[in-house]
C-alpha cells in the first residue's frame, strides 16, 4: 500500500504531464467515436451492437482502459537491468515483481481516477453514454475491471522478465503495444473480427483486459455467461501469476553480481 500510494503521489506532482495527458485523452475519444460514427453511418456496423453502445464502448475503452501505458513496467525493468539496480532489490524484504505491481497500481489508479474518469464523464455528456445493462452487470463489470488490472500487470511483468535474456527492451515494448492493440479489443471489439480469428482471440488472456469487461458492461453477455467468463479470467490470472514467479526465479539465477 505504501508503494502504491507513493506511485499515486509521484504522478500527481507532474502538472504539465497531467494537462498533456488530459488533452490526449480527449483527442483519443473524439477520434475513436468519430470513426465508429462514420462506420455506422455508411452501414458497415454490426447488427449485434448499436451505435450508442459502440460509442459507450469507445469512450470507456479510450479512458478507463487506455489511460495507463502498459510499457511503463518494461521501461522501469529495462532501466534497472541496464543500471544494475535490480540487484539491490534482491536485498529488500519484498518480492521485486510484487513491488513493481504495487507501484504501477498507484500510477494506474491516478490515471483512471484523475484523468480517465473525468474525460469519460465529459465526453459521455457530449456524445451520449449508456449506463450498465443492469445492476448485476454493473457489479460484474467492477470485478472484471479489477481482474483486467491484474492481468495487464501480470502480462507486462512477464514480458518484461524476458529482458534478462534479450537485453533489448525496445523490441519488447513494441511487441507489447502491438499485441494489446490487436488482441485486447481496445481499439476494435472482437465482434468485428473474422470468425476464425475471433474464436482464437476470445480464449487468450488479452480478451479479459478490455473486451470482456466492456461486453459485460453493455449487456452483451447475460449474467451467467459473464460470471463464467470471470471464472475463466481468474484461471488466466493464476497461470500468469505462476509464470511471473517462475520467470523471476530463473532471472535471479541468471544474474551475476560483480564486486564487493
């Protein structure tokens, strides 16, 4: 909690960065909503989802789910590896991956509450915003949002651990950005994917980061199906947590400390 609180306060201290991110968030929403309005205007939309639902999907996807840069963890680990500071973390009374999770949780909380939520409210008033499909869907959406955070952090940390072997974090950053953009449903919902691709992506952990939470919010899944998808997502969370633990142990064995 102390590390998460520190991450929140650090982000709050950069005022110029705050206004830049706020403007970027507004422009991101305008661009996404404009694209989907054009798609539905020209009859290229989906019969399974309406334009108001798609506008809501775009607003939430561009604010609550996209304010935080998932590659921050990669850059932080890359800097620790290059400088050798990662060795000092071995002497501290906590797990290095857990400390990364805690610090970035504070950063993500700041971006969601201080940046994402206000932009979502304002842009929702401008373009129209649909409430959750039901009270039950709202409750499951909040659970899905917490699961989304855990999965996103776990994936970021797992990919970052590869840096102990390849030593090139830039390539991993581009891989992480491209993979999330393509498979999470943040930019384009999986409803619009070709069936053969959607059937595969729907069972990957990326779909639980953005697509399933928003599908639950909009009522595209009934309560039973939504609860079942949350169970599957928790299974992926357990797998990724175990993967991070295994990779960190392997990385610790790979490190060589020189000097006194």
